[in-house]
C-alpha cells in the first residue's frame, strides 16, 4: 500500500488490521468491483552531465 493510509494501518493491532481488511474486501465483493483506477503516472528521468569549459 502506497497511500497516506499506510502509517495509520501500521499502528493497528493484528485483529483490527484483519477487521479492516475483511470489511474492505467484503465491500469489493458485494459491489462486484473488478478494477480499481489509481491515477498514477510513473516516470524515470535522466539528466546528462555537461562539462563547463573554463573561461
């Protein structure tokens, strides 16, 4: 999980975390969700090093 909720979930005890997971998964099944759009763009950028000549 890469959202801002990671820190919140990491603070839960095991039973609470399991309950949150089960409630969320149950809702997805009930609503017949088969895809989740995340609206994330991944990119890699590079920058060439340019030598500056001494004046």
